[in-house]
C-alpha cells in the first residue's frame, strides 16, 4: 500500500519484488556506500556490515567480490571520495605482531583489536560458499585469540601498561563475549574456558553462544567438564612476548584443599620493553610484581583525563611514576620539553636473555635508544 501511495517504481506486490527491493535497495547500497566512503567507521565495524551484506546477498560472484574487497589492502583515496579496500589482510599481516597484539601499548586498547576482528570473523564463519574467508583459520587471528590471556598474572591481574587498568585494581582486558566467539569459532583451549568461567563470576548459567547455534548451551557442559577435570585456575608458564615487548616470569600454584580453603603461592615478575608511544607511557623497562593474590607494585595505569592536563603529562605518563629510571633528566630539545617528553618514542627493545628452566629465573633486556644519553652505551635491566 505504501509503495502505491508514494508511487514507487517497485510496487512490492509479490515476494519476488520485496526480495528485489531488499537486494537492490539495501544490500547493494551498503556495498556502494562503503566503496564511496559514505559508510565508514573504526576498523572492524564497517567491514562487518559489508561482510554481513555479502553473506545475506548470497549471490556469486558478487558475494565473493564484496568479501574480497573487505580483505583487500587499501584505504581512502586522497580526495576522500573512494575506499579501495577493507584492509583486513594488511592489518593482520603488517600491523598485528607475532604475539597477536595491535600497535597499541595498552592491553585494554589491544583488546579492542580482538573485538574488531571478531566482528568480521563471526559473520564469515561457516559460510560454505567461500570457505577461504574463514578468519578463524588465519594464523594471526589464532594468535590474537590468546593475546590477552597470555598477559594474565596470578589469575586475576594484567600489567597496567600505558592507558590500561587502574591503580591497585585487578583487571583482565578480555571480554566474555569475545572469548565465547572464539570458542564458537573452534578455538578450544582450557585456559580460555577457565577465563570465561572466572569472568562470569565462577558460574556458567548465563554462558551461551548465539541463537543461531544448534546447541547454544553446549558450551556450558564443555567448560564444566574442563573445570571438573583440571580445576578453575588458569595455569600459564613464563613467557617472553618479543613481538609485543613483555616478559613474565611465573611460579607457584593456587591449591584448594577444600571448597573454602586454599593456598595461593602464585607469583610473577614482569618487565615491559615494547612501544612507548600512542596510549603508552614513558615506561621502558618498567617492572611489576604480583604475589599471593596482591599487586605489590601497582602502576597508575589510566590517567584521570587523557588530555594535556598536568597530572597526565607531567606525572602519570612519566618514568618517575613507574618502576623504571630517568636518565639525565630525559630529553632536552625544545619540542620534547613542550610535550613533556622524557623518553624517545621507540618500538621494541632488545631481549638479551630469558630463562625459566630451573630454580633461578632470569630476564635481561637492553634499550639504549630510549634516551639520548644512552644511545652509544646501554640502558639495560636484568631481573
């Protein structure tokens, strides 16, 4: 009736004509809007919309062409009138590091990268007409699946690196929804199951996959089997993430002698030597310690305001607010003083030694490029 009232070209008087309107008035317009830069957002969001439209259209070769565009390297042209590709493959290959982290220092921001890529992966999972588009088979996505988990210290902590976490407060950046998507995508791991359980308040009654899954509550039985068999505590060995720039030496266990009593000897010491720009702080070779359920060296983490206000620029971001050292009062060029910059913005330091093979554990990192005064010498820390 509305089609007739408004004298539309398509009267929509049959299922075929309604379908024609959906495909041409909605789905194809989504793709046209994307390639002409009328549909754009943070990474992952518009790529998800286009992937969804492609799968719903389900028409070859168009669907394949749209998915290929999502994966294709590209970006906005200089006049902002076109977008040459969704850039998913390039983002995964060239920016996500070998440990599965984005180009942020702060774990909370890198967790957002996981969420973004899962938006696309979840749509393309199981689309059998283009099986090669399943991102869960991509090695970098598989590394991203464990990127936040591998930062876990003493079950409930993550190092407050850069603009991440809050002073003295336990914090895990992974979200339950992301972990459930990974599980539904076929990435089954005991520690992922245990983190879902922990983040769900040590209960599973609200844990389920989406309504399009054949058995949405099957995940509850799968995780409960793991908890019954090996306990609820996440067990991680020491690890040196040389792509991200973090070494963690771990030891100890959380042994439950009864439902109400346990002996927690979990402890770790970590050292950050990665990127100190962006949402990072001037904290190269910063260290932290967790033991017996406590954070013994709590980092300030997130500033009160992420602006140029003095508390952030002159204290929270500076070496003296971290467990590291300031060399010769930092940098002294006019531009550095203006922006309160005390360290050179650098990527990865050089890990010299990392050993967890016996009763004595050690890690050793050198980062001479951090300060002008150490460029021809050493800025090195051994733990």
